[in-house]
């Protein structure tokens, strides 16, 4: 648990890298002492109020949970807390609900501190036995097993804490050093009825709770272990209790839920009894118990908890059979006492550790081991292979405990049996259990140094253990446990014992720490390596490596493979082992991410051992590259390219060609990979979609390595792979498509640069014509992904391939964008084409008076900008939403790149109109509702505005813009946050050149549905309008802009519906109040005329928004008011019932707001009619009421016309 409070702890330091220990150890004491005292003291007052008592319990739980990792801080306060609660628990005046609440608080403390420590604080004098027993007798053990319908009181289902704590308390009172019969007194009550002895009462209570489910069962097993080991009880009742227990075990069925609960309790009690009882008392019963367990076959049970308890009990039986002694033959490193360690020399300690006494050896030889021990060990070895970790862990601990009491020869046999778990015929469970057992044996000094030659190779294998299962693998728990073994060995052995194995262990741990797929294993290996560096001091370059590969650094997989591995491989002791591991284990890994990272790691490691890579590793990879295993082939092909390219880079430093570094056989093998795959038809099917990007990666790397394949037939084969992949890309899985496209683009670009130049800077004209024509034709394909691929490869062509073909390429991309935008399809292809336009122009370069077929010049710059600007208005939508946003985003980026290029090379060809259109479009996008694209537009707008080198010419209102958006906003303004962005963008409404586009963008934000966007955009808009209320000219200009937006988008639902919502908000907020003072103001007349166009619509949302606008327009004076009322009354008889109802509701609110609309004498009647009429009834009934309203409002009754359209009004 991460604790941030530091008021009573140590501070974390001032630097950025604070100690992990300091950060977690932030509590210095129990700081909530006063609050805890107040909470507990208030319990007698609040227990009756369910809400208050729950709040108090929750608060107490929060306080205690802070100390889960440091419970010892509670120790000085536990006694007074316990006494405070026991005061009212013991009181006879306390009602049951208060007692239960008190025990609930005690349980919370017990859970945090642990029952073993907390139960010792309970008072356990003679006087406490009877009250605790009586209080426990009054509890109902089964109330938690009945439904809440039967037990309907507040605490009926919550009293298990009371029973749990009382059982623990009773366990402590059982420790009184007096015979229990002395507490019985007269066993006859006044009525002559015999009273049960205390011994029998306690035993009966324990038995009753052992067969129930829940936490009280666990406390009952503790009670049994304390109670049955009393001298008086074991003499009279131990045999009977064991008979009852074994009978219960024999008669239960582990497939019945009720019997499983009984078995759980009985096995727990037996395990604790054999743990705490004296060997002499229990030895006579141990064979019988073992025989009963063998007949029960618990290891075959489907319940993991029963199997664990079975293993736990069997190991306790084994310890009972063996005399409690420390094996003198065990290996000891130093002493438990630090002072003793410091006082003796290391050599003396070492010799003392491994030299057993002769007398002790003789004693061991005379000591007979019971036959049952062999059975116990067999069961424990079976437990090591269990499918559940808790069972394996319990078995491992049992192996360690039992082996510690065996003679040396028998113990060595046990070690040999444990080593048998490390067979490749065994499952991962056996390997994991074996690792846990070895760690226990090593930790206890039972794994002698002579065995390390057998053990270490197995642990090395375990550190890289991985078994593929279907689409994934198992073995991470084995590798984690192997790290634990290495950690325990570091603490168990002297450095000289592990010295022969240091290189192996260090290399294996570092390989796991850097290359393991599982982050827990990487961190475990890092911790084990750190422990070995600190304890052994013999690991090569340990300190230096730890600074780079610490617990936090190995958390990032990319960082491990690409950076940390390079640093570690810089030490020659680890270089080859790391390379060999990548080739043997990671190139063929089932996870493609690991394979790709491994190939990049090999690239980075090549400079550390170039000769080894060229002579040993590359031939191995080439063999794997044409093998039959798909994953190995994929990884090997990628690795061949990466290693070859890395060797080429190495050769550059010595002016050597790559063919001088690698053998001719390797060069031929690299060239033949494609041919082998094609002959075997391995480009087909699912595997083919792994091979194609891998071969594209190989093509790219071999081209960059300048292998001498020019005019070789293999180049045509490579080109076929690229072209065929583009044509069949639609057959690939959706997850792989993006990666394949990237590989194609990179491969073609590199191949053109290396193999398609007739001479430096001049293209092979034949290949140029073929490729350009082919990919332009691909832009017309019926398959969208073929269009995408063709567009992207046109954009990646180098400059010499574009030369004299720019016009042809641009026209192809332009036509594809224009046609598909009109048809509303091929959105992704349009996005890629827009990106490619900028890439082609950037590579072609800019020259004011150049040829339009080779460079961007004054003749074609307007056309290029025209395509990009038209793409800024792409609002295509489909089932995925606003997919046109992808095109707009690409167009914004392309415009920025192109503008920066032109401004730096030939700013004179940028006309003011082009710059104005671009900046206005960016302003519009920066005011729209989608956060991501608003941020993208805003950042580009700021970059163009503040660019100094090169400076963008002809930006409209540049001075005003610099005032509104100063240079600080480039870093401080978060365009993703509506609260920040709209405050700035709304100020552009005051600039005439930007007003139309900014308001158009704000329209979809203010009239949108996202609450935060609507709130902040409308607030910024109204703040601007409030500032121009006194400026009639500015307000009229704003009104004209509004009308122009509506006029331009009457048939565009994307704009007109949000526009009507925004307009309604403006009218409601009185933004045009200055116009209402004039009769028949032109703004209102024009607005009404435009809004009337919507009444024939069939869109409910548009009609509803239109009704709201009509009701807002009623505030204008003159003849226009009559026309508005006429439109509303027409809508009262609309063919859609929901529109009639909405209109009536809106008119009712309108009459409440504007009471001058109707004659006061009929106002109440009109409002009553609007509110009481069922406007969803048939039209003939509704029309009568509507006509009555017409008469009251002084509006001519509409005439009924024949219906021509389902949505036509009457």
C-alpha cells in the first residue's frame, strides 16, 4: 500500500530519485490515537443508530488499514484500545448490539495486527474463563448460515466477528495453569439438574464451530490447539477428540459442499494440534491419523484448500515421527547473531560450518527412522507437483522441515527426489514446486555444497523455462521461483562455495532480468542479482550493472531490450550468453512483440561482438530463416536483416563493405530467402501475412546495407513481394494491416535509393515509368487498402523518382481525393493521399520559377493548396462516426509542412488569399468540438503564427493575433481542455477575416451534446457578445455572419441543428436585445425567413430546435411577431404528435416569459388550453383547439390543404 502521509514519518528526500524504502516507510507512529479513543468512547452512544455506527466503523477501518504494512506501530496502543472496548463488552448493562459492535472493532484490529499477536493481550485469568464461556454459549453459531429473512435484525448476519473474537479469547483463557475441574464447583444446579463440566462445554463449543463455514471455524481450530494440549485435557479427552476427528474425516465426502466445510475445519484443527502439541503425547496417534489420511486420498480432491490442509497435516505428522533435532550435518553460514559473526573470523566460521562433530554422526547412525516417514515424504513430493501454488508452497516448506530432521544420507535421497521434478517430462507445476523446495532446502542449509553441481544447471534451465500452450505459454511462475532460489542461495552459501558457478548464475539472472516477457520475473531476477552482488561480492561488474538494471529500470520492456541489454553486453563476461539466448529462445518466441524486440536487440548488440555475429550467429539465423517453424522463420528473417545492417554500420567505421565482413555463402543465402519462400508457397495463408512484412523488413535492411544486388533477378522478386502485398492487402487481418503498410513503405523507399538509380541522383527511367504508372493506377482500385498502399508508396518515393513525374503523381492523388470525397467513400485512402501530397511536395522541393513537373512553383502551388484546403472540409461520417476527421487532421499537418517549406524557400509564391484561407480553416477547426482535432489545429495555428524562421507571410490580422495569442501560449495553452481553448478562440470573433470560420466552428461546439464543451464554448461566446452589446455596428456584423452561416448550411444537418440550438441559447440570453427595440428589424425578418425552411423537415431534432427558436423570436416587435405566432400555430397541427406536444410546451413557457404577446384577458385561458389539451390526439380534435388559440392571439386561422407530404403541416 502506497502511503502518501508524511506528517509522522521520514521525508522522502529532495532529489528526483528517492529511496523506495523511504517512500514506503512513511509512518513513524500511531498518529490517530486521539481520534481512535474518541471513536471507541462514542460507541455506547451511537450503537443504536445504524447509519452513525456504520460511519464510525468505516472510519475506524480506514485508520487501521493505513497500518497494514507497519502493524507493529500499533503495539504500544493495543492494550488501552482492548481495555476500552472490553469495559463495555464485560458490562452486564450493555445490550447485544453494543457488544457486537465492540467485537467488530476488535476484529478490525486483529485483522491488521494478526491474531497470533493480538490474542495474547486478552485477559486470561481464572475469573475470565466462566464469563467468556457464558458469553460464547449465548451466541448462535449458525445465524450466518440462515437467510436475512429469518434473521431480520440489524446484526443477525454481522455477529460472526463476535464469535471469532470470543473463540480467540477462550483460547487464551485455556492457558490458565489450573485443572479445569477446580472451576466446576458443584455440578448440580438448584433444580437438581446436573450441570456440564467446563472441559466438556469448551470441547463441545470447539466441535460445533469446526463443522461450520466462516472465520469462526479458523478461530475454533486455534482453540483446539491450545485446549487439547493442556495436561488435564490431553489426559482425558485427547484420544476421544482424535477419534471424533478421524471418524468425521472418514465419513465425509469431499464432493459435498457441506462436507467440504466440515473437512476444512477438522483438518485445520488437526494440523494446528500436531503443530503445537508435544511429540510424546501425539506420537502414539500419528500412525492412525496418517493411515486415515491415506485412505481419504486428499491429494485427488478437487478442492485446493483441502489438498493444502492435507499436505500441511502430513508434514506435521512427519515431524512428529522424527525427533526434534537440528541436523548437525547441515551447512551453516555464520551465526544468527550479528555480534557472533563479527567476533569470529570468516575462515573459522566457514570451517565450523562444514565440519560436523564425530559424536553427532555416531548418534545419527544409531537413530532409527520410522517407516511412516517414507510415506510422508512421498506425499510431500506429490504435493510439489500439485496444480495450485498454495499446495506446492506448503509441500515445499514441509520438505524443508522434514529433511532438517533426517540423517545426511536420507536427506540426500530427498534432495535427489526433488531434483527429479526437473524433468522435461514433468509439467510446469512440478518445476515450480521443485524450485520452491530447493529454495527452502538451501535457506535451511540442507542443500550441501556438494550438490550444487547438480542443482545449479537445473536452476539455470528454470530461469528460462517456458512451455507453449496454444496461443500463449506457461512458465512465468517457474522462472519467478528460480529467481527466489538464486536469492536464497546468495544468503545461504559462502562466496567460495558459489564461486565456480558465478558466471553461469550471473548470466542467467541478467538474461531473465533483461529479456523475460513477464515484468514480475524481470524484477525478481533483478532483486536476486542485487542480493548476490551484496552477499557474495563475486558477481562480475555487479555494482555497475545494478545501477542500470535496478527494480524500476527493468519495468519497461523496450528499455530492457534496446538500452539496458546494450550496457550489460558491454561487459565481455555477458556478451555472448546474451546473444545466444536471443537466438535460441527469443527469435522463435510465440509473441511477435518479443520476436521483433529481440531482432532489434541483436542489431544493437552486434557492435559488441561483430566477428561472432558474422561467423556464428548469422549462419544460424540463415538456417532458421528457411526452416519450417513459422515463428522461428519470421524472427530469423527479421534478425538477418537487422544483423546485416548492424554489420554494415560496423564496416563503415573501418571503411569495409559488408561483403568483406560476412562470407559469400551468407550473401547468397540472404539473396535466396525470397526465392525459397516463394517456391514453398509460404507467402500464402495466415503465415504469409507474417512472412510478407518480415521480407519487406529484410529488403529494407539489405538495401540500406548496400549489398551488391543491382540488376540482379532478386530485385524483381523483391519488387513482386511489395506489389503483390499492396494488391492483396485487403485479405490481411485488421490488426496487421498498419504494420504491413509501414514495412512496405520503408522497403520500397530503401530499395529505390539503392537499386533504382542509373547514376547518382538520376532514376532508372524504365523503372520510374513502371512504378509511377502502376501506383497511380492503384489509386483507382476498388479495394480501399490497395488505394491506401498506393498512395503511401507514392509519398515515399525518393526525389529522383519524382523528378519529371510530379504533375502526374499530383493529378492522380488529387483526382482520388476529389472523387472519393464527393462519393463519401475510401476515407482512409483519402487520408493517406493527403499525407502523400505533402511528402511528395517536400521531396520535390520548391522553386518559384521551376517546372511544375518537377518542383512546387508559382504555377502549381494554388492547386496543391486547393486540394489540401478542400480536404479541411471533409466531414464524412459512417458507422464509426466522424471519419472525415482523419482526413482533416492529415490535411492540417500537410498544410503546416508545405507552408513551412514554401515560406523558407520561396515565400513570394504564397498569395494572401491562400494564407487567409488556410488560417481561417485552422481557426474553424480550433473552435470545433472534438478535443483531439481542436488541439491539433490550435497547435498548428500557433506554430504558423509564431514561426520566425521561416516567417509565414500575409497572415491576416497578425498583430491582433499576437496580442490574443502571445508566444507563451505555445507551451502553456492546453487546447484539449475546453476551459482553456474557447476562452482564446472566441476572441477571434472580433477579427473580421476570421469571424465567419470561427463562428462556424463554435456553432457545432455550442450546439453539441458534450456538457463541458457546450458549457465553456457557450460561455466564451456569450462573453464576447456581452462585450459588443453597446456596439451596434459590431452586433449587426455578427448578425449578418450568423445569417450567412445559416444560409450556406440550410441543407447541412451537421451545422444547422447545432446552429438552431446555439441560436436558441442566444435568444434566451438576450444577446440581440438591442434589435428588439426596433420593429421588424431586418435581422429578425431574415432569420425568420430562413427558419421557415425547416418546417417541412422530417428530422425531429431539427423541428424541435426550430420550435425553440420561433419561441425566442417572439421577443421581436412588429409584424414579425405575428408571423412567428403563425408559424408556431401551424406547428401545433404538425403531422408528428411529438412536435405538436413540444410546440405546446414551448408556447406555454413563452407566454409565461413574454406576457405582452397576448391580451391579458385571455392569457389564462390560452395557457390553460395549451397545458390541458392532449396535443398527441388526432388532428381533427387538435385543430379545433388550435383555431381557438388563433382567435385569442389575433392570428388568422390557417386553411386546411390537401396533404402532399407525410411531414407537411396543416
